[in-house]
């Protein structure tokens, strides 16, 4: 195996490498020339006296030796004859044998004075192996080296992170190292945490992934967080270099994230990272989502989350950086020569680079052969201009023209489940919605049709993810797929109800509620969905308890004509308590239980109430669940209520005694105190007030004895010392703020020059 993969370089990057190699070999400065100028000379150096030497680079690894020799004979030799260099170097990525070198030397005689001046792929590999400092100057070559790949493969990478690391490495050829990369690295080294924000498609995830990859090469274990920071807490190892990566940490919906108390959890984890220099934390979020979350979260504002934010914008990309992004996607994108030619007519690539809607995601889309399937070369430029002028619609052609009914259904189900769905659930939901309409008369034929559609969807609108031995899942190829379909279906309550009914998952119902809160669905359509789902699924014995409980809670919450659902609700109430006992949706279950008690559909002395409360306590002691459960106590009979109150109280006190330090840190209860010698009493009173205030949310009495027990377990001295040690650097950082000039037309033309 070669040490360095030259395939990862485009032709211009190979030219830079070739001149660097020859310059290092000679110990001389080699000037590089713009493409297409000076008769195609890539590099020039001066010899003793007045002699001039030239370097010519040929990245013909795809073409092979016969094509290279023909080109050298017909095109290169006449050029060299006119230049008459004192010394001539040819550097090519084509593997060359001894016979091949002899043939080249004969063809280019008398300008090649020694076969040693002809460098083939093996010569380059040998030289690079001996000059590690040269390799590191060429970022992509270094990352693609065998040594680095071994480091990645041998790194202690956790679970799905192994797949993510390989995915990052696979994208490497198209990656452009911009100024933002070094800024992000420096920011992360300084603060320990960075939140990379920006508009959709700007390259937040790509930048974050390569920052993470850089840290893998520095000996860090990468841990990809997918749903909750509980995953990160579970793999935290003291003293081990770890980078935690949480992409799109607020999701597309800040309200749902705040419902999960993600703000306090994120801030607590950031403080933990800040106190441990062996750890790094990389997050991404859409700029608008983070801003909306900041507006609603007192914790985000109080803790000045801005200091970790690094916003990237299209305006921060220089014209030549944009050009490199487009050029790499063309070079490594497998477009047909005829399609590429369309970009060179009247230098159309300049229009793409300067377009107001330029962003890396859009460039990836319009240069992907799978996405433009069916677009003939003569119509390619029209297609590009339409996509640039109306980028929201980039998925319309793929969805409507490349996917059949089953494919469109599987993408729609994934979108309405929040962007991710188990592969088995995709199959089950598709079968329910399409089996009778997909033109497949029997199960075997439908299965074949599903597999064909699945293969088409994966890689175009969906990704397949495999995490160890867990069942495979699918996720959206890009968040903009969700944007496109939500806009399309948000006015069609029937379509939404059918998708949710096929999914039968609480996450799908939560996602619908989040869409309504974000004003993506009108009140009328939102209510219509619930009125459609209620009669069909409240009695569905195949639906999970969690789905039924979430559905019932929302129906009760909305001001709907419940008389039409009264029969279904009363029927559900008769079997409710055993049903709720098997649910994990404790907050919604408490809400529905209170409603049923208030309507006398559950008897207040039913012993099943205590059984249910005990099941919740056994599952969790978190306030967010036990506070609503405690609301049931005032609605049930005396002896039952007293027993329930005692058991909830005991569980709450035990939980608070175990976690008081974390709660105090998360809510910054004593952040203003940093002197354990003089401020301990004031800090204790602040904690006492905090605990008393938090416990007052319960429908249970907590006395001074219980509060004192909890406060006594708080490590106040240690927390105050942490405050004392923590850096006072809370200055807000911005993302550069410069508006880059796109006036790099000459350099851009040189990059795109195709002169041999």
C-alpha cells in the first residue's frame, strides 16, 4: 500500500505538491506559475549562472502511461523546444517503470538530461516518506496518508463515531481548508467548547467534522452525540483525551429542545469541559435556532453562551475559497465531460461563484450526478440557474421524478418522525401506506419493490446508519430535505395524519407539536390532524402505550369538540392505569390521569393509581416527571394520597441529595461566590432558598428538615473553589465580520484553466 493517496488531490493541488517536492529536493526556491501561462510551465528555478530550470506536473493518474506518453510527444515536446530550459523536471502521479522512464527521456531528448529528473508515483511516495514536514504543508495529502489512516483506525473511537470518522475521511477530497478552519481550532483550544453556527448549507457540519478529525490525529477519542448529552456522560473517562461532537444540538426546533431541558444540560456539560483540559466539546446549530433558543432560555442568556459561538457566513468566504469549493466538487464529482463543458461556456463558473445564493450544500447538489439524473447536458446550465435562484426547491426534481410512491413515502415518514427512523419502522410504515396502491399484488413483489426504492433513496434523500450491533436506522440526507417536505405538506392535514398514523410513535407527535409551535402548521390544520387521529387510534390495540398517551394528552390539551371523542376517551379511561404503568411518557400520562380523575372516569380510591405512581418513581426521580405526577395527589382519596405523598417525597429527597452539586452548577446558584473562606454562609443560604423554591413546585410538603438534609450533601467549598479557578474571560467573540471581496477573477480563471 502506498503511504500517500495522490487520488485525493485535484490537478492544481498536485501541481503545488510537485513544485514543493522539487524545490525541497534541490534546496532551491521554485516559483509557481498560473495555469495556462508561460507555455504551461508549472514551476521555475534558477541554476548557477544564467540557466533556467522548469518543472512540469502531470496529474494523469486516471489516464495512465500510454495517454501521458502521447501527450508528451504531441504537445509537451514542442513547448520545451521553444523554452530551451537548462534542466527539465517532469513530475507525474502515473506509476512509471524503468522502461517507461526511458521512453519519456527519449521522447523529450535532449531536454531530459537524466532519468532521475523524471518523477513517477513511486518516486514521489519515497520522497514524501522521508520528508514528513513537507507532507504536513499539504493538508489533504497528510490526512489521506496511510499513517494517519492507521491512527484513525486504531484510535479508541466510540460506537457510531467509527462510522462518522470514516464518513468524514471519505469527504476529504472535496474539503477546502479555509481561514475558518484555523480560527475554529484556535477558539476550541482556548475555550474547550465551540458552537459553530450559520445558515443552512453554509458548511457548519463539514467544518465541525474536520475540526473533530484534526483532534483524532492529536490523540483524542471522538464521541458522537446523537440524541442527548446523557450519551456523552455515559462514555466520559477522567484523564482521557476526548472530543464530544453534537451536531445540530438544538435540532430544527428550539422549543422541543428546551422542553427537554437541553439548555441546562448543555451549559452544565460546557462547564465540566472547561474544568478538564483533556476534553473538547464541538456543537453545531443553525444561527436562527440558536438565537431563538437564546431569546427563550434564561440560562443561555445568563451564562453568556455567545462566548463559545463561532458564526460562519457565506460573506466570510473569499472568491477564491468559493472557487476551490466548486472546483473540488467538479473534479471529484464524476460529472460527465459534456456537463462540465457547460460550466466553462462564457466562464459560467464565475456566475456560480459570485451568485448571492452560493453555499457549499447547493454546490454539492448541483454537481452530484445522482441528483441531476435526467438533466441532459444542453439543459444543465438552465437547471443550475433555476436552483441558484430558488434553492429551497433543490429537492423537488429528485423527490418528484427520481422516487416512486414507496420512495416518496419512506422519505415523508422519516421527515415526520423528526428526521430519523429505524429501518424496520420505515418498512412497516411504507407497507401500511402503499401496499394496496404501489401496484404490487403480493407480498413478494412488494418486498422487491421496496428494496428497489430503498436503494434509490439511500444516498439521494436518505442516509443509512449502522451503529455496532444495533438495528440500522435511516436519517435525512440533509436537513433541507425536511424543510422542503414540511413546506409541501404543512397545508395538508390528511397527509400529515396518515404519516403519523403509520408511524405510531411519540416522537412523531412531538415533532408535529413542535412544527405547530414554530408556526409551520396553522391552528386549523393542527386541530384537523388530531381530530383525524383520535377516532382511528384511541382504540388501536396495536399502537404502543406511549403513542396513545401522547395522542390523548394533546387531544385533551387542545380546545377540540371532545364530545365527538367522549366514547373513545371513556373507553380508554377504563383500561388506563395498567396502560400508563407501561409508558415512559410520564408527564403526558400524569396530565391525562388528572383529566380522567376530574371527570370521574377513574375512581379516586383505585389502588392502580399507587401502582402507577410507584412505577414512575422506579423509572425516574427527575423533577420534570415527578412534579406533574404529584399533581394527582390532590385528586385521590386520603389514605392513598398520604402514601403516595410519602413515597414521592422520599424519592425526591434521595434524588436531590445525590445530584445537588450538579443542579447547583447547572443553575448557577452560587456563581457570584468564589471565596470559600469568607462566603460559605452566604452561598449556603442561596442554596437553601434555591432548593426550597424548586421543591415548592411539588404538590407535596417538604419541611426544613428535608431541605437541610439536601443542602448538607452539597459540596459548597469545592464549587466555590471551582468558581475561583475559572477563567474570567467572558468576552463575546464574533465570526470575523469581514465581507470578502469576490474580485479574484484572475486567480479563479487560473484555477479553472484547462490548458494541458
